[in-house]
């Protein structure tokens, strides 16, 4: 028998405020058509004043617990992927721990920007396989609206706020690719590409939170190649092929990146879960949001092979193969 980290719950949360593309037309040299054509984004959600990343994360956590029929007392650990924490410290995970009434176990944050949830999933998988935890709440949560330069039409129209969560549980399986749970993962980073996507401020450099900066065209070229490569690597590690994949659930950054990666993998768009049109790029929250929406709408079903892949600042990129 083999131990696997199996998905037993999912949930998500989006702030109430919905921002349509047209809202940017009065303040930027842009149009709804320009944004849709270049990104596929039609709208996004922005957090309310006083609403923080930990608030979004806690709501997604509560939704996942309710969907799984579990309570906070059933959770051993919380891993939160975020680049927009409430405070420099403590971690968002410990704030979520308090907000959901979890009085045992442990929590910590993982920071790999848009690839954060893939890194957090892999970390949670390691906690389960090593026996450190039996159930792990894995959350991706962001308030990227707080680090936007509202004069930069190349970035501020792309991002949104939100949170998604999965609950992983240790289960004994047969040790084959038919097992439910995380089957493989592939993680990568290369600091030489830092200038393609970064925030121009920080505690030890400027003492400020800074604003997001991006070299969109250069990042696009890196993204398609690296996302296809890491997806292939994750499948290879599990002994699987493209034809085994039921659903690709990619980081929801840009429809053209998603289409380019799917084409490179030889997977039709009919087998790709898309939420970018409604959520924009929610960074570390985008994959768990899409997983939760995909499962809640009946697309992703028990036993389906789901391949997630993401790339973000660092650059950092990776993929995880999961039997749902």
C-alpha cells in the first residue's frame, strides 16, 4: 500500500465588488475590446476597503470545510500561498487559523507568486507523506489590487482578488496511477528572470510595499515554453501521458498563454478549465479558484486526472498531477 494526499474538500471566495473592463475606460487609454483581445479578461473582483487577504483566505477555508463535512478541529496544518499578506508578519496562515477557530496544529505561508499554489500543494503533499500531518488545508489567496500601479494599463487591468482552498487527506492507496490524490509534482525556479515580473518595493529595500512591474512580451515567451515543459515533466514522473489527462487547470493569467500551452501539449481547449474571463489573474489564488469552480459546476469529477501548471515571478514555475 502507498500513502497519497487525496483531495477531500474544496471551496473558494470572491469579494463582492465586480469590476468590468469598461470601468477602466475613464481613467486609462484602454477599452473593453483591447483588454478582452489581449488577455481574455472581461471582469475581476476587488477586495473592499478593510478586507484583507486573510479574510478572503478564511472564507475559502470555511467553504472547503463545509463542502468536505469537516471542522477546523479536523485539520492538522494550514499552508497559504500568497504574495500579498496582511502584514510582514505573522503569516496569513496563522491568521486564518484564528479566524476559523483552529486551536491546534500549525500554519505557515509559501511565496512563489503566481506559481504559489503549485508550490504549496507540493509542500502539503510532503507534510502528508512524511507523516507530519494527516489533513492539510491548502489555500491560495491574494489582494493584488493593493499593489497595482493604476496608471499602467499593461498591468492594472489584468489582476484581481480572490481565494481558493483544497483539503488534502492522507489515505492508503494501491500505489498505481489509478490512485486518487497527488501523483506527481515538478517545481522549478530561475532568478535570472527576476526583472520580467517583480514588485519595486519591500521591507529591506524601500520599506514600502511597492507596485507590480512586468515585461509582458518577454514573460509570455517564457511562460508557454516553461509551462508545457513542467507539465510534461509532472506527467512523466507519474508514468502518464497527455492522453491520460481529463482536465488541465492552468494558472489563469492570460487566455493566449493558456491556449499556447494547451496547443503545445496537444490538449484541446475543451479539456481546459477557464475562469480567467471572470476572475482575471488572481496569482496564487487562480488555480484553487478554478479547481473549486470546475468541481462545483460538475466538470471535474471523482477519478478525473487533473493537471495544474503555473508560472510566476522569480521566475518560478511548476505542475502537479492529481487524480481527483
